[in-house]
C-alpha cells in the first residue's frame, strides 16, 4: 500500500511539473484556465514534495526498526536477558 501511494504522489508531481514548465516555456500563460491550473499545480508541487518526503522517511524508519514501533528497542531487536540457572 505504501508503494502505491508513493507512485501516485510521483505521478501527480510529474503532472504538476508539466503545467509549470508549460507556463514558463509554453503558451499556458495566455489562456486563463491554464493559468489557474498552473497556479494550483505550483502549490500542489510543494505539498506533494513534502508529503513524499514524509512518507519515505516514515517507511525508512519503519524498515530500520523492522516494523517494531517500540522507541526503546534498538534496530528492531528486543534485548532479552535470561538469568542463567545454576
């Protein structure tokens, strides 16, 4: 599920960049509808960039912890102390 969300964020990011590049280098600035979409796309690029970084960071931390949400557990391995029996 996490990979699907990241792929979706990347596709939306690329689509937003198309509108921004079209505005800067193309004729998007001459048409009011495309100008509005480009303004929304520029805001969306910033939001998607932040969202993608947050998701990737959370996935990296989760993988580093091996899925263990215990902050006191080092690298996902629980420290088991066994008392040797005499």
